[in-house]
C-alpha cells in the first residue's frame, strides 16, 4: 500500500517547549491510523502542521506524494478536518456551517444543495438544519462536525479527539461512522486519549508522549511490548500495597509497582504459571485483598512499561475498568 501521509523528522517548538520532537511516521492509503497519547503529548500540534495551520520548526511532510510546503493548496484539498475544540461554529445554523465549508472548499454551486442535503441526512440532523449549533448537544455537534469535514469528499480525514467527552452511545455511533467512511475508501488519521478507541478502531497506532513516538505498530504488535507473559493485578485495602510489592520481590523475584491501592507486575513467560502460588502467598500474609487477577497485556500496560506512569480518569485516580480508561 502507498504512503498517503509521510512525516519525516517533524519538530515543533513553542519557545523553549518542544511540543513535537523528531516525529517520523507514515500513514498508508486506506488505513485508520491512531495517534494515542495523554493530554499535552503533541497530538493537536501534529494535526495542525499537517493542515499548515502551524508551520513546523523543522522536518518534512508529504501528502499523496506532494511536498506540503510546496503544494499546500493542492494538498489541503485532499484533507478534511474535525478539530478538537471548536467542532462547529456555534453562532451559525447547521446548514450555514455546511455552506461555509462548501464555499471554503470551492464546491461547485450546482453541487452545494445536494451535498448539504446528504450531509444533513447522514448526520440525522435534517430536523435541526436551521437551528443554531450552539444549542446542539455534544453528540449532535460532532455528527455535524464529521459530515462538515467530509463535505469536499476528501481522501484523508483528520479527526482530533473525535469522541472526547461523548457518552458511550454517541461514542459508539461515531465509531460506526468512522468505520463506514473508512470502508468507503477514506484514509483516517485520528488522535485519541482513549485506549479502547485506539485498540478497536485503528489498524495501526503510534503512542506519543512528550512529543515523541514511543511505540508504533498494530494494536497487537504494540501490546507485545509489555511482554509475552501476563499482567498480575492486585487491588488491596488497608494501605497494604507496599506489603504486596515487598512480598513479590522477596519470594518470587518479581518487580511490581504500586499506585494507590493497585499493584501491578509483569509475569514474564515462565512465571505466568506461578499465579496460584503468588495468590496463596499473598493470602497467607493476611493482606486485605479486594481483588486479584491476571490478564493479557493492554495498551496501558505498554504505556506503564515505557513511561513508568499509567492511565488516569478525570479525577486523576487510577481507573478500575482496564480498557475504558483515558489519559488526561
Ligand atoms: N500555541 C502554543 N503555544 C505554546 N505552547 C503550545 C501551543 N500549542 C500547544 N502548546 C503546548 O505544546 C504541547 C503539546 O500540545 P498539544 O499538541 O495541544 O497536545 P495534545 O493535543 O496531545 O493534548 C503542550 O505542552 C501544550 O501546552
Ligand atoms: Mg489536542
């Protein structure tokens, strides 16, 4: 497959801060590629450079074989964008939002009416066509944002955190739409803080932290970074976490990390079978165990292994549901 986006040694500095630090990656035509990383990782900055909304400090971007710096007008026609913050213009109606983008992308006058009608139907917003979008729910705004980004039928769709803040139902609807658009031939580059989103939606993922790509590959390739074994997870009460860490070290030679009430450790191949023994040993120590279990590595386990920190939910606490977590 051809590389439709090629990013080479991309750097963006804001004064002393390096927001994007020597990023190189290629996106193949027809794939869904995810940039997964916590808040401040450099995702939006990267997207904005692809659209020439920001000028790179250094590095090179090639879109469909064209050097972005030299052919930016032509390259931009190939890309549709749904931004993270201002998904749609709040003071305009749904129809006006679509008209604005139709003009921006020079859609032929005789085509505009048809495209807008299709977009309103597709987003299930026909009944709200002439209402100001500021009154719309988050889910409605994103639905409109998505069809607006597709109004010029771009080959490449850039989605900056398309589901952040959406409830589960709206998120699932958005995922279905993204999958459909991809099936119809659109290459999709999305950014996300949601592990589950990257895992279920993306053909390939780049995990990014502090402006650097720290892992790149298919979800299963990346998960293998956390080891070929399993992940042990013990949740304790009574401030017993440290007790479990010491026990694992002294009795089993396993290095574990404790975060709040949760202790995690990688059980490398060969040691996975010791789960029963470990479980029994912890029991004997009269640790207040709330839960103990093992699972195959997740993207979060990879992130912990590579950076020493894990995913957090909105309150900053460690999240219980493993794949439901997000970074903030
Ligand atoms: N215009 C700007 N001026 C200064 N710093 C910025 C600007 N835009 C982003 N940053 C900083 O660059 C880093 C990356 O930001 P961003 O790309 O928005 O991250 P993400 O989208 O992954 O949350 C952050 O530390 C952010 O504060
Ligand atoms: Mg962002």
